[in-house]
C-alpha cells in the first residue's frame, strides 16, 4: 500500500512537471502555467467545471476544470501547500444526477493571487473507479449517467 502510494506520487510528480509549462494560455501565449488549447499534451479528456465542487478539510470549493486524474480548484484561500497530500470528496451534479466519490491527491500548484490550486489524484478504488469512468464517458458521449450505467449492467460497454 505505502509503496503503491509512493510510486503514484513519483509518477504524478513527473506528469505534472511535463505538462505544467507546455501549451498556450487563454491569450495564446506559449509556455503558460496552465496548458490549454493547441499544444496541450494531456492524455485524458479535461472538462470545464460543470458545477463540480470539491470538499477539502471541511471547506467546499468550486472546480474550474477537471479530468479523471486531476482537478483545479477556484476560489481557494487556505493554508495548504504544494506537494501536500490531501483527502477530498468530489461532487458533481450532471443532468440532475448527483455523483460523489472520495479521493486522495497531491497538490501540484497553488496560485494564491488567482485563488487557484491544482491537484493530481490516484484513481479511486472500486466502486468509485467505475463511477468516475461512467461520469467521464457520459460527459464525452452526452449521455445521462443513469442510462450509461444501466446499459453497462446489461452488457453494453459503449466504450
């Protein structure tokens, strides 16, 4: 368990460093701290906040954008620091369906002036891993989460 977490932290740190300064910002400036637009090297789909919220140490924050392995919190003003390990609960309401899962992550960046914090996290354990996959697949396909879940129970994988 501890070795798995240490391996994950090492890999997550390397991934964060390779993505952090690539791409272009909202104004098209290359080399920004937030990789967006052309040149983005992310390997997984990234979603706008979509009303997602995250609870960290009892405080609830808006999620600016997220993927199946990371999220960016907006409106953050706290005493957490980069490289700190955190426990969180991720909440998402999509098409009137609420999905929630717990997680453990590592803070990779805090921008106090912008009130932002970026976190990478280890994929959750089952059944939350399947739930997260259902959420990202439904968002990608534009499907209701309950429809996708029911289809998978009936043997239709849709992936």
